[in-house]
């Protein structure tokens, strides 16, 4: 697995970085790690996912299975924020479709960014529903 997870206690962030071609089981494994962290599950830390220099190797028709993966943990991610930093066109397009579906079906607030600065600024901003 080509990912790392770090905690930024000052900004209350779980920082996740994943490189290379990313398949759904790899993301599921990372989520297993997040769900084992009290900072993420109990202490209200948000998630900064850095996918620069990577590409999602997940077909768009797999999206319903991804949403179903989140249903059992919706009580943890509802109203939580995740910022995605993406520099690949396919991954960007797929993520934009995913963002809306996750908010309407799960209540997980996700936004897509191209820079870490913008992503961190959004995560640190006021927690308003759907923004």
C-alpha cells in the first residue's frame, strides 16, 4: 500500500497521503486505519486526503458500492469534513461526482481542491452544513 497517515493535533487533522494507481481495496484499508483512531472517531478531527501524483483506478460504476461502504459508519462521518487534493483529471472528475452523492446520501461533507493551502483553509473554516 502506497499511503501514509499522520496526525496534526494543532489543526485537528488526520493527514492521509496516497500515491500511485489507487484501487478501492486500498482506500478501504486506509479507512480501516482511520476508524481505529480515536482522533477521527471521537475527537472530531477532519480528514485531509492528498492524492497528488496518483490516479484513481476505480470505475465510475463502482460508486454505489463505495457509498454502501460508508453507510454503516455514517454516524461517524455525518457532518465531518474531508478535503481531497487532486491533480489528475479523471480522479478530479470522479471525485466531483462522488462529493455530491456522499453529502446527499451519507451527510459526509467533502470538497475537492488542487492545493494543500486551500484544502487546509477550508477545513479550518467555520463548520457550516454542506459547505
